[in-house]
C-alpha cells in the first residue's frame, strides 16, 4: 500500500544531526574509508568500533549490505563446493542465496508454529556428512533457540551463522543476537531497524576469523600492510563512508526507538492475543529484548468468516493500517523449484527442486505462511491510541462475520 498519507509513523526517521554528519563527510572530501595502512575517512572505523560495542562483541566489520555479509561469513568459514548448509524455510532469499553463491547447497528446515523461527527439533534429521553449518534467522528480531541450536552444532561439529538482519538490539539469555554463533551478520537496508539505506555488518568474537574476514572484505589485504599487497583472494565489500556517518548518528537514536518498539509490541501482543483466532509470534521468557523488525501474527480463517490472507491484508490496508508482505517459503521459489542456480553444481542432494519443492513436503511452513500477517516496525513507534485502533479494527472484522 501507499504509506505516504498514513496516520502511522513513517520510516526511516531522520533529523538535523543526520543531515549535518553526512554533509560533514561531503565537505571533508574524505569520501572513503581508506586502505588499512592509511585510514582516511573516520566514520567507517569509528562506526565499526561503536557497532562492536553495541553488539557486545570483539570484532565488527561494516560491509556493503546484508546479503554480502552472509556471503563473507560463509567464505570466512571455508564453506564451498560439496557442502550443505541448513537454512530456515521462511526467511528472505539472501539467507539461502548466500549458500548458493559459494557453490554449496542450502537445505531448508521447517519453522516452529509459535515462534516462526527454525524448528530446532527438525534440524538433526537434515544433517548429512556434507553438512557444514546452520544459518539461523531471528524472524522479526525474535531470537531463535540459540542455546539448543548451538548444542546441536557442537555435537555434529557444525558452524553456526546468525543472520541477524532483523535483530539489531535483540537479546536472549543475556547475550546479544549475532554473538551466539561463530559469525553474526546484519543488514542496514532501508526497511531495517538500524539503516543507512544500504549496508551491512559482520561480527565475531573469534580473532582468527576476524583476520580472515578483514582480508575478504578488503581485496585480500592484511591489517597494517601496504595497499598493493594482496595476500589471499578477497573482494571489495567496504561500506561507504557516507553510510557509516549516517549509521553513527542513527545508532544514537536507536535505544529510544528500540525501547518504544519493545513496550508497544508487548502491549499489542497482549491485546491481539485476547482476540479469539489471533496468535501473535511467541516471545519466550528468555527473550529480554526484541528488535521487532516486523510484528507477525497468524489468524484462524474459521474465526474470520474463512477469508483469505489477501482479504485480511486488504481489509487492514483499506482501514489505513500499514502492513508488510510476508516471505513466501524458500522451497517454492521459482529459482529453487526450477533449479535455476549456479552452472555446474550438483543440486541432487537438496530437499527441494521439482516435486521435492511441493508444499506437502514442508507442511508446517506452508500452513503458517498461508495465515501469516505482518505489521511493519514503524507501526510500533506509534502512540497507544494508534495501537488500540489496530486492535479495534481487527475486532470489527471478526464482528462483521458474527452479526
Ligand atoms: C534484509 C535481509 C537480508 C539482506 O540484507 P540486504 O542488506 O538487503 O542485502 C538478509 N537476511 C534477511 C533475513 C533479511 O531480512
């Protein structure tokens, strides 16, 4: 829907501080980070420090986007030809395309009915001798069961990558998301809760991995070495100085927005769950903070006159309530169903492709997805009366089928 006339807050949000810091970069003439031996722009290096502090992690790298962040993580862990990586079936394309990018094979795991995250109880059935890693996603910022997932990984000697594109600021059992696994990745794309339009980050507590990541991002260079010394294969994934400047000023505003989203999400969850036939994404007691990138809930059609998901969406939009589209399950995407992927790679061991991609083989994800509605994060920056309006609007919809 067109959100420009919405009574609800818009996203992104910016003020004079954002304009000033970006203008400052332009006027300084220092438009790029510089190579390791001669740091040029300050914001790139400072943002990396500040983001590491924010994530409570040793190393953070600012990169071009969240898709690249995942590709870098897989490269740093030497995942490639002949390997399989387990990925939740309901996430953005990048969580799986990164695996394809390194010539490995993604294997799709069903999601949990209540949290909508990867179902840790189904992971072990997908592990083979080719499995090298598990990618977890914290859908809408809601932490996956990282304790159990890390245990499974340890038992089978697998790496864990946390695609934390939705989870800036999420915290579970005392730890920030992105710090549970070997490597965490983030996106700062325009819709995300911390954004510079495009951008991403890679974090790790492992010093050896940090050195590898550095070289992958910066043309195979090494910290402190000369610019034209290239030690390994690497590419250029450095984030622009302009984006890093903007991220620094956005990060200052983040805690207040984050607190408001958490408060409002708890309120909205409580009120929506009171409606028969609405079940909001479960927030377990171990979740201390949730980024709330989206606010997902499922509806039971038979409590709403058996309307379709599209009709539910249209009704909300027609009443001025902004929504986000949900991700179609990965297993059914044309590229996987028709195996239009990398040349020369054998995808026959995959649990998708052709008939294997049929919804019957992914019953839980398919079923949840068909009844899933998502509200965008900026709706949670509203005041309580606007949240009450959302609740009343949904109650009215239900009422219209009863009377
Ligand atoms: C947004 C997103 C990404 C990719 O981020 P980009 O910065 O858009 O490349 C990866 N994973 C998930 C789950 C995302 O939502």
